[in-house]
C-alpha cells in the first residue's frame, strides 16, 4: 500500500516536471517570434533552460526550412511522448502492488 502511494506520487512529480519543461519550451518558442531583449532575465532563463537540448537535436537533425526552425516542435512531441510513457509505466508499477 505504501509502495503504491510512493509510485503514484513519483508519477505525479514526473508528470509535473515534464509539464513545466513543456511550458518553458512553449514560452521559448513564443518569444522567438518577437525581438526579445537578450538582457532580460526571463529571456535568459528560457534560453538557458532550452538551448542545450535544442542544440543537440539541431546537430542530429537539421530542421530549419525556409527560415523556420522546427526543432522546438520535435522536442515538444518527444517530451509529450516520454511524459505519457514514463507516467504510464510508473502507474502500472504502482497498481501492480
């Protein structure tokens, strides 16, 4: 019973962490449509939180077509897939107890 609650709590935390990072990624994509002030602390945070992952994906798969960068979209889809899979596995582990 305690292990079940522990795994359910862990699934909730993992789900929350993925959701927060997805929102950070969406914010980063939205500010890329305007000319943000690079010295703004929010802009610096969004870039520092997402750039390392986006640059790794861009090195593996160049996804810039016609001046549009589709790397955030690919990362968003991958994060959503991982979020669903990991939380589903944690829920199934929790309910196996």
